[in-house]
């Protein structure tokens, strides 16, 4: 599992998630998805106002690929 950093931006009401090794960033805007993320990682919204580190339990930065006739296509 890969390490991530995440924090909640209170002004824009968004959860920012950064993949440590690649530097890629994802922004979660939906309140439902934010709540699911917080429940999965076992933190509260108040705790996310500071930058936190954890492993990517939801697989947000998981590398996806498909197999077609013995060829790999990465997405």
C-alpha cells in the first residue's frame, strides 16, 4: 500500500489527497465521498484540518490495467 497525505480545506469544502511517491493529487468534493473516506481512514473532519499521513486504504492511486489477448493496457 502506498502512502498518502490528506487535509480538508475548510474554505472550499474539499478534501485534498496527495500521493507521496508520485505527487499526484485528487480532490474530493462530494460530502458523501468525504464521509466515506473519513470512515475508512478512521479520522474526523476536525482532525483533517491539519495535514495527515496514512496509507491509501481506498485505492485512490492504485494502478489499474486491463488484459486484452495477452496485452496489458495501463490506464
